[in-house]
C-alpha cells in the first residue's frame, strides 16, 4: 500500500519533533516506585488501553479499569520479555501516547474512552501494516494481563484442573 500524504506529513513532523527535543523523547524514564519496568506515565497509558479494550459492561463483566492491568503487565513483561525487547514495547506505548496529540489533539491516556476506542479502531484497520502490527502487539499484551486477573477468570467461569503445589 502506498503511503498517503497525511501519513508522510505525520511521520515527518514526528521525526522533526523528536530531533528538536535533542533525544528527550527517546529517553525512557526509570520505573515507577514498586514497578519493574513501566514509568508512571506508561502505567497510565496501559490503564487507558485496558479501559478502552475492556470497557465497563463488556460481556465478561469485568472492566479493564476494575483490575490492575498496568501492574500485572509490568510484572509479566519484566519477568517474561527479553530485556532487549522491553524498551521497544515502552517506545510503542510512547508512540501511541504522543501520536494521538498529532492526530486527535491530546495524549492518548488523557482522552475520553470513545476517542481512545476510535484511535484503536483506526490502528486495527488492515491498510497500514506496521500500525496494525503495533495494534496487535498492544491488544495481545493488554489482553494477556487482563485475562490473568482472577476476577476475569472467575467471570469467565474458568477453573484449573492443574493443582500446582498440591501434594
């Protein structure tokens, strides 16, 4: 698929903005207190994603905001993700956060849920393969942490037949 003028303009603007910051946007801040990987801002982005992907009233009955997806994803990625890949995921979060400023007038984590859902629907469209792949990574990781919450598993009626630790 050919790149549109709008995509080219957005990419050029983003590159110019990054260059103009002297690399400040490329710097990843230290993890938030009590967390292994995500900064405070990244925790807010993940929470906003969880709220958009799993809104109140979903079929499971457990919203993304009702469980601490951000803390669980922080733990899971820190334990299971190759340390070389972790910064890439964090930059993906940052790209979503600040890309929304250019396209929708505000940081992703600070937008109302309907606008966040609209942005994610745009990212999910098949026309832009890199953006679609980024969407798939975000939805998979957020879903991974959300489905790991005991409240979600209970809402699904999931029961384990594996008795880990049983004698």
